[in-house]
DNA sequence: TAGATTGTTAATCGATTAACAATC
DNA sequence: TAGATTGTTAATCGATTAACAATC
C-alpha cells in the first residue's frame, strides 16, 4: 500500500461536491471547465479548486481548464467509486426510511444492502427496495455483505450498542444521526450528524440577521 | 443593538451540543459539571469548553466547575431560546416528512409551523401535526407566522426558486438539503446539508480504514 | 503576441492546543 | 494547606488567501 498523502475531511467533502456538480454539467455539450466555474457551482474559491485538484494529482491546461470527463473519472476513482461500497442502515423509523429512499438507486456506488430494526412490524420486509432484518441478524448479514459503512438512526439510548455491533461485524465507517458521542476503536471513522444542532445553528444566525435587518432599517 | 462579539459557526454548534448534553444530565441529581466532563460528553477538549463558555461570558468556580442549571439557561438564552423560533418546511417528500416528525414536539423552541408542497396529495392536510399548504400560499403563511427559518427539501430543480420565495416572505435563515448552491441576499444565512456528500465522506474514510486494517494484519 | 488560466509558493488568517497563574 | 479546576495568554497548527511565474 502506498503511503498516500493525508487528505483532510474538508478536501474530501469538496471533491465529493465537485463530482456532483460535474455530473450535472456533463449532460450538456461542454467538455472543459475552468476552476472559477466549478468554484461558483460549489461555493468555494477558484484557488481552492485548483489546490484540491492538484492534491489528487489532476492537471488542467492553462488554455482550456479541466477536461470534465477526465476530472469526473479521476475524482470518482479517488473517492473509491471504482467498486461498489456496501452500506447498512440501523433504525428504520421515519428518518431511516427517508434515508433508504434517498439512497436507493440514487447513488452510483453507495449501495444500501440491508436495514435493521428491533420492531417486528419493520422486519422481514422490503422497504424502499431494501431488505430489512432483525437486529439479532446484524453480525451475519453485515459480514455476508461485506458492508463497510453503517448508518445509525436508532434512538439515542440504543446508539452505542448499535455502533459496537456494527464494528464487531466489520464496519469501518459510521454515519451517526443519534445525539451521542460514540466510543469506537481507533480504526473506525465516525461522522456525527445531529440535525437538531444544525437547525439550531441556522435559527441562531437567522435571528442575528433578522435583528440586524431591523436595526439598519 | 450592542455590537456583539462575533461568534463563529463552530462555537455555536458546540454550544448547541453542550445544551443537548446538559439536558440529558440534568435529569439526575448532579448540580455541577466540570469542563472535562462536558468535554467528554461532546467529544471536544476541556480547554475548548472553557474557552467557549468564557466567550459567552459564563463563569464557573475552580472548586465546583459549572452550575448545570445556570449554564443551561445561559446557553439557551444565548442561542435565542428566550422566545419561540418559527420554522417552515418546503418539500414534503420522504425526507421532509421525516424532518417534520423529527422536530414536532421534540424541540423546546424550534416550532415547525407550516409545510409546503406542490403536490395536491400533500396539501391541505396535517402531517405529523403540521399543517401543509400549497406553495402558492408561501408568502402569506410565512409572513403571518413570522417564520425566520426555512428548511428546503425540494428537488434540486426547484431549490433556487424556493429559496427566493422564502427570502421574499421574510426568512433570514435557510437549511438547504438540495445539492445546489443557493444565491441569496447577504442578510440571509444558508447552511447546506448534502447527505450524499456526508455519506461519501464516511465511505471514503471507511475504505481507507479497511485497507489499513488489512495491511496491518 | 496578448490575455487568461494553471500550478505553486509565501503570507495571512483563524482556530486549536499547551501552559500556567489565580482561584477555590 | 494540597490538589484540582478555572480563566487567559502565548505557541502551535492547519487551512485559506494572495500573488505571480509558467503555460497555453
């Protein structure tokens, strides 16, 4: 394994957004794109685009910018889209179901291959095209599918135990929607996404802005 | 209006998480909490907690740490929880409905007061306790409710127009789930939350970690 | 060529961490 | 007092921005 240069979370996020933006562009006739065009589509600076692409070793031409198709391919490869990534989701409540719907057949390489729940009403069914199992089968199903990614949408009280079982079964990346700090081994990547926190943040700045508007009027 | 010290997005996020963590603590007997305890609950460092609390002017005691109830009150006040914030949601698909369910009666001060959609099947109904309207009524309903915050869960193609109408009606903060860079006036705060991007990031690092595991074995 | 863009370095900025005197 | 924690400053770290020679 080559000692890959350490790439930060932020760069990965931006690369992912570049790819999404390019996907939409490539429907058209356009074959090349300049850093400032891609930058505008993604809400970043042109210099940042150039630096990010440089960091994954992709070059453009000073006359024509970047080749859209080559760039899309390079970014996809870098992000590991060469092969399918298998994802499981635990907790098939409203949010879980919405996420199943969100990802099924929407993403080229992230395949949600199984859902889990404790509620008998939700197990042994196919929801949004995804087969759902009892939590007790997690170890077996995750291992059989070689799933590397787990999404946790269970209630807070069950999140830690869920994470432990996922990790035990071989998952090395977790997207956690429960408002708990998960304790996991060092080789497991955890991203916390607390929707309440995000909305509180928006509400805070909305309030600030509304006040400012009122004052300047 | 006093010229408040500029507080960064990250600090606001952490304050929101401190408050959530304290909410859960305060059920117990404990009356005080040390910076390192709160830090562990939220996955940050103790020094960071101390600095954040200092930045909103909250003091503890070197003997007993921070008073939980006072701290919760101070953080809540700072985040603007003194009065209800009214939120509207546009796009009542699976994700939109999950978010309605997520927020209704779950948050003390963020009140989702209306939903909007273009689909007739979804309008003039109450979904998860929230009244849903046709998009054509957006301006009127948002203004009547004095909603400051808008959540956008419409398809990508409709996101920009939705944002414009929300802003026109008086919204100053937007939480955008559509994978588009919204163009809005300077006084409007926009937070983009692209769930695909987040999952791609998790998948990337999950892959890295899985490789590393395989190599070190 | 002239003009615009890329690749890349240096300068800036902001946030985190280390450290420690003051405090209880 | 002795020991632990707070408040706060200085040092470090990392990421962004500015700038510009090289390129087309």
